[in-house]
């Protein structure tokens, strides 16, 4: 009997989204618990993860226990990329990681590029956090685009891996923002970036992220209306 796995996430979080994508793309049975990060329940930091951040999982232990009172016999893990690799290792039948050592290294390198270059550049741009954020974001996109193979469907070859799950949340948000101009950046900058990315220079990247966004599991996981509402709220609205 497979071990139980419970994912604690938050619908706004791209970090928990990518772990949920991996579980669903891999057809791995799991329980999802939404944790409101604006009003975190006391049990979350006390019993699931002391750092109090999503995503987090409990793995193993007895079944049938309340997610709010996980068994001390279950393993508690956190940090999104750690969880992606754990899922790929724990469920090899899901085929979320190549078997070749060189291809596995490529997956890890791609995930590192997303996490250290694309992700911070995206948040700086979307949140209008610093001068030159748009140029830095474009350079990050170019870096990731250079990692994509001309004739491959996915980040590494022609099979979906945790590398694709890692980047999909940023694909979702970018495509939404260049279409709607929602964000803290100056009015019109989202649409302008969309025009730039529609040029032939970025065809490989834009084609790749659009294909990811159109996957049925992505559509199931990404709550576009919720993201729109939050970006339009006082919390994220333009000054």
C-alpha cells in the first residue's frame, strides 16, 4: 500500500503550485490542504513545518489522521525544489525524472536557473521592486530560453519532468500579466513586454510556456480568477 502524502499549499503561491503540478501530472494520490498565509492556522507551524512556509508535506505514517493533527510518525518536508526531487524519487513510476545521469543533471540545472534567475527577476518585475527590473527579467528569460532544445517539447527532452513543473507557475503568471497588464509595474509595461515576447527572438520561450499553460493539469491547478482578484486588491495594487 503506498504511503500517504499530504501537501499543504496556498493558491497564490507559485512555490506550492509547482509541487501540486508534479503530484497531479504524476497521477500521485494525495491530499491537498489550503493554508491561508494571510491568517495562518496555529497548527501549521506547530505540527507541520517550523518555518511556517508553504509548500510543505507530510509523508507516511498512519492513514486517516486529520491534516491539522498529522501523525508524529509521518515525515515532514518543505522547500519546493526539495519536494519536487523527493516526489520524483519516491514515485519513480510517475516518470517525473529521467533515468540518465546526464539528463537528470540537466533537469537540476534548469530548476536552478528558474529558482536563482527567473523567479527573483519575475518578482522584481511584477512587483515593480527596483529600477531596471524589466531588463533583468528579459535577460533571465533569455537565459532560460537558451537552455531549451530546438526540437524538444519539454525543458529536457520530450517527457514532462519536474523541471517543467518548476517553471509552469511563472509561465501562468507571465501569460496572464502580459495579456491583462495586471501588476505593480507602470501601466502598459505588461502589454509592452507581451509585444516584445511575441517577436521571433522569443518564439521558442513563448511557445514553450504557452504549451505548459495549456496542459489540462495546469488549467486545473492555476486559479486565474483568484490571481486576478489578488493582483487587483489593495495588497498588490499599483501605488
